[in-house]
C-alpha cells in the first residue's frame, strides 16, 4: 500500500499518521469502517464490558478511545492520560 498523504487545497503534506483506536459499541459501523479505510488500527469494544475495564484497557494498550458515552466526561473517574 502506498504511503498516505494529507491533502490541503493543491498542497501535498507529510504522510498522515495512523492511530491505534478503541471504538465503543455506540459508534456506527459506517464510522468504524471509514476509520479503517483511512489505515487506522481499530478495535471495537465487545458489548457488556464495564466502563472501568474499557478505560483501563484503553490506557494499558495505548489506544485512543472513541465513544459517545457521556459518563467518560467525569474526569475524577476517567482522567485523561
């Protein structure tokens, strides 16, 4: 696969970074498929995992966590790392 580049107007910029992501079950398959089509490594959270386990897994595996669950806005329980 050829390297991906960011396009801005008529300019070609540095290769776009690929990210290791963890997607919550509340995200659409269309969005997850799009992330993967952009070359990102995406794991989808299985249903039934607790928020605490999910947070710990994201931190330990060094993945960026995508969710629509506003419980994760509680910085006391789920601090940004």
